[in-house]
C-alpha cells in the first residue's frame, strides 16, 4: 500500500487529484484535498493524481521509495 500525504497548507483545492483518482482523494469541508482511501485506485493512477497537482501538494511513498515528487539526487 502506498503512503499518500496531502499538504493542506499548500493545497489550493483545484480538484485535479479528485478528478484523476476520485476513489482516493476527496475535498474536505474546507475545500482541501484529503485521502479517503489509499487503495482506492491503481498505484499508477495515484502517482498520476499527484503529478496532476498544480502546487505539488501530494507526496506518494512506496515503502522506502518516494514515487512523487521524484527526489533530487
Ligand atoms: S490537485 Fe493539489 S491543489 Fe488540487 S485539490 Fe488536489 S492536492 Fe489540492
């Protein structure tokens, strides 16, 4: 299972992540994205949702590997 976090301070509520993976992300009462089900979509769709975020508020980690944003070496 992926570890998915949304930086709500950074989130501007654009809804792109919800559109890409509605089974995983939903907007909360304040219009900020939250993770409702970390297994609600294929891993590739979750990474695509993170990539779709205009303000890079979503971090996706698989075990010891950060999938998005791609860590700088
Ligand atoms: S795509 Fe980014 S800014 Fe838009 S709702 Fe999702 S986390 Fe927030």
